[in-house]
């Protein structure tokens, strides 16, 4: 078993470089199945969600080769059965993008129900609605989602909710569908635009990504391409919040400041100074933290994936902040962990009331999911004493070399490997 041990409090200073976007990578890697020819993808983040996808692609018969630390070459010329088993799909949400791509590539796909972070119910009805509108038959049987179509035909699809996953999956299924597909009420997150740009660089004809309406003219053939993934909005936002929470001074490099505007605005209200440059952003804070109210919304609103980290910061702000979760039913499970560190937070449904305290104190805590893990890590860096964080595999699903990056900023974070027999003896 592995843990992070964090000694605090620390003030983060220096420079950090942001990796490629996880949620773009997990869509673009499955999309390589649509290419006739090799794809070279640059700025790949070295995180466990990506490693699992490589494993899935290799299992399907693809060749996946790292050319250097952040560049991968994927050749999907030879594919065996379009089936993704439970053992691999269960590790991540994005495994369901294999449904859209394999359906396009093989006219049928069978993918185990996906895993991923637990925020309450995570339905996939909008994905199924989209596939069915394109002419596929979709069923769920013994935990497998099965989709098949003799031929995919363009359609006019109105999503009932703006879903990142459904927008991406249906885009993947319609890129070669005969005729025109119009998707309405689409999600507008930066990774949706990145996937559309990747597909267009392969010869697709997709317009309007990043707006409510996406128009796709089906093409017969997609060729290989070389493409560089955008920087990770949420990793960048996490370091911005960490800098502000620790009263630090951090230059965050390889970012797209436009993607960070909703985070910048709230951090400035909380008392941080944010300076934007072309592809970097500097966050400093000297004075006290001030209360701020937050409501998470689909892009361009404040991202739900930054809600836990921001709540950790507000736990130290003067006054009472209200944090409202507008995307997921149950994204406050981590609050119990922050309370263990001394935070004063009450949750009622989708609202958290955060009464700022002047100091947090170390305690044993868990990462209950990926961003929750980032939140406890930020809180631990501000807390007095030595905090041990368990279940860190969640954090490593989405943050590349986080110990190395934080250590370079002056944090005292180390990974401890506790031999399994010590736990067994304690049981
Ligand atoms: N929804 C439906 N039906 C569907 C799909 C979604 O009702 O068929 C609802 C969900 O229940 C939720 C809302 O729509 O209330 C939005 O869900 P969405 O489909 O947009 O989320 P997702 O695609 O499952 C992605 C990210 C999440 C991020 C959300 C929201 C990936 C791999 N995951 O999830 O990221 O929280 O969008 O922005 O892109 C993370 O990176 O930590 C993470 C969890």
C-alpha cells in the first residue's frame, strides 16, 4: 500500500510545467482506432488512466509505442475482437469512448460498464440515445454495453443534458456516419474542442465544437496524423489553488489562460493576485484569504473538477463561503476528510457551507476520488504537522509526477510504500 506523507505548513514558490490534458487524452487515444495509418500524439500525460487505455488498445491488437516521455505512436491497423472486458474498463470512466470508436470502426462494440470516480449516479442514457439515433442497436447485458449497426447514418440529435461524455462519444460514432449529423445542447469543455481538432487533423469535417451545436459531415476515410494535446485545465487550476492556499508565488507554465478564466476570477476574489502571460500564469498571495461563493457549472462556468480544491482553500478564508455543486449529485464525500484536518464545513445536499478557520492541523486522511485527493493534498500542505494520505492511486490517475512537481515548488511531500504484511498484521 502506498501513502503520501505531507509535512506542513509550506509556502509553494517557483515554477511548474503543466502536462497534457487528461480528459482530452482519454478521448483522443481511443479515437486513434478511426485512423487508417499511424497516429503520433504529443504532450501525452504520464498518468495511470492513460496507461490503462494503452493496455486496452494493445489488448485489441494495436501497437502502442512511446517515442519519448510525452510522445506516443499508435498503429491500430490490426484489430481483433471489438470487446473491452471488465478487468480493464472498470478502472476508468473514459473506457466507454471505445464504444463510439469501435462502433464506427467495426460496426459493433462490446464494452464493460465503465468505472471512474463515484459522485453518485453516472447515467449513460445520452450516449445510448445518440448511438440509437445514428441507427445502432444498444443493449446492456451482464454488465456489458453492446452496440451494433449495419450502417451508421447521420441524424439530428438533441441532448437532454449537456454531457461531456455523450458529446464526445456521439461525435466519435458520427464522424464517418453517412450524411450530416447535428448535435445540439453539446458540452463545450476545452477537451471537446481538442478532440474535434484531432479528428479534423485526420480528415474529419466537424464544425462548431466549443459551442452548443456541432455539425459533422461524415467522411469515408480518416488518415493518420501528428497532434499535440492541449495543456490540462484542471491540473493548472489545481496548482493555481495550491499556490493561493499556501500563500505562495508560483509561475504555472504551459497553460491556456483563457481556459482558466473562471478559476482566475474566483481566486482574485479570494485575495490572490493572478497575472496572465501568453502561455503561463503566475499566482501569488500575501494578504489573508477572503470568503467567496462558488457554483459549479458546465464550461465556461466554474468547473466541477475544481470544486474540492477550491473548498480546501475556502476552509482557510475569513468568513463563510457557500459552495454549490451544479453538475454532480454527490461530490462532497471528501468533506469528511477536510473536517479531520480541522475544517468547518457543513453539507446539505448539493451545498456546502464553509466557515473559514485560521489553521488546519495534520491528521490521517484518504483520497476518496481524484480531485478530492488533490483537495486533501492542498489542505495538508497548509496544515501544521505531518499528514498521511491513503488511497493515493486516485490522485495518480490524473496528476502526472505530482510528488516531483510539488517538491520542486518547496513542498515536503513523499510517497511511502507500506509493505502489505504490516496491514495484514494490524487487521
Ligand atoms: N449525464 C446524464 N446522462 C448521460 C451522461 C451524463 O444525465 O448520459 C449527467 C450526469 O449525471 C451529470 C452531467 O450529465 O450530472 C454531466 O456529466 P458528463 O457526462 O458531462 O460527465 P462525464 O463525461 O462522465 C467528464 C469528466 C469529469 C467531469 C465531468 C463534468 C472525463 C473523462 N470526465 O465526465 O471529470 O467531472 O465531465 O465536467 O472527461 C475528473 O477529471 O476528475 C472528472 C471526474
